[in-house]
C-alpha cells in the first residue's frame, strides 16, 4: 500500500453564536495542515446547521492564507445548485487560489425541497442534470447563442455566451463523491475523479464496508479505462483513522467510536447544533465505515489490513465534527507522525 497524498475533511463546525470564530479556525486548520505537509484539505457543505454552508467563498479566503494545499469540497449536493452561477463562483475562486480548487459533488436528495423549491423529477435525476450543466460551463463550452438584442448594452446577435472569467484546468479537477458502485461507474464515464466517504449504499448482505469499498474502486478504475482508454486518476478515500499516542486520546477516540455506533451519521455535534430526529437503524444496504482507533501501531496495522483503504491513492482523514481546532491539529500531527509514513506517505 502506498498513499501518495494525505488530506483531511472538516465540516468547519462552530458552536452557536460563534460562527465567525469557527470560520477563522477553519482557515487556521488548513494552514496547520499545510505546515505539516498535508497535500489536500476538504470541507463538507451542510445547510441550516452549525457547519459550513457555502464552501466556495470559504476556499477563496483559505487560499489567501495558504500556498500549496489543495482546497476541496466533499461534497456539494448538485440538486440545489444553480449551475451557471456556481460555475462563475468556482472559476473566480479557482483563479484567486492559483488553480488549487478541487470540487466534489453528489447528486443530492430532496430533503430541502420546501426551501429551495421542488422539481418535476427525482432528486438524483435533477442533480445529474445540474451537474452536467455545471461541467459544460466550467469546461468553457458555449451556454447560449444570442438570437435577439435585448436591453441597452446587451451582446450582439450571434454572440456565444460562456462563463467568465474562465479557469482552464478546473474541469479536470471535478470529483464525484460516490457511495455506490453504480454511481462510481457513472462518474468514471463522465470523466470525474472519485472520492468515497464514510457511508456506502447498495452493499450486498454479508459484505463488509471495506470489502465493498474496494469493489467500488475497482469498478471505477475498470470503467474509466473502458471509457477513456487511459489510466484512471488517483482515488481518494475519506476514513476515520484516529491514532492515540496517549491513554487520554485513546479514550477520547473510543468514546467517539461508541457514539458513532449508537447515533450513526448524527454522532459528534458542536454545541447548539440541531438535534437529529429519532431514526431507525440504517436502511438495508447502507453501511457506515469503521473507526480505526487505538495505539498508533495497532491503527497502522488495521489500515494496512483494510481492503478499501489499501485501494486508495489518497487518504483523507475524516475529522469528528465536534472536535475543536486544538483537537483537530493534534490529530493531524499524530496521523502524519505515526500512521501515514508506514503507508508510504511523505510530506508535500
């Protein structure tokens, strides 16, 4: 196993009433990770709660305080995006940060239709439609040809409208956050890079998360080769890898694991975050990733034995959302100093 890149994924959490501080600490986390040699930093988008809701302006700001680390979204649900406005914002931000933007998408769900508006198709179909429109826009393709003069100062008839300012190369840095083999294959055919997260869908009965993740990655790489005739790009995997050099840290990480097993995706929330509605167990076919925690040597052995992580080119540390800046930086330091070198990683 060789991990060529090391990254982290944060929700940029903040206690109620402290959003400005949380955003500033989010930028400081990117700075600290870059100083440690991390090659990538990723931020999650989450609406209407104590987390980052608008990653593009955050990345534009973080890029002014860093020089090398890439700035990625993992993930933006395409269902609720206006694709052309998002393409304009993304291209602008990418130019401001020197071509370091890495945007990962998902199709999204219909959970916020009451706010953003319902559509006549299902969420996945709508998400894919909007994603395709966004991809065309950031690739610099014509969006519309003017057929009549409208208003004072409008473009002349025959003008082909494209997103400005353009950011060449951004289209090649668009990812898909896949949770199923089918979506991974679709992403490969679309020419999107692949990042997988901590929840997988359509997992066959009796198959472990890690085994299915390895199958998903293999299917992506095979589909990429068949569609494009070239080697696939590096694959990133987000995972909970929590080495604890001290007994106190090991207990903290074990408590997080227990909470996650009991509460599922709702585990680890900053003070004041929304209380999740009571939910039954995860539906059939949906499986959460394991948390690798304990002594650093034991965590290293567990990662090396994990077939899903062995298949990755880039390991992205999923930071517990309730952790503060000091706790996150300590975790980044310990991962970089203990587990990561044993995986073949060297600082960027």
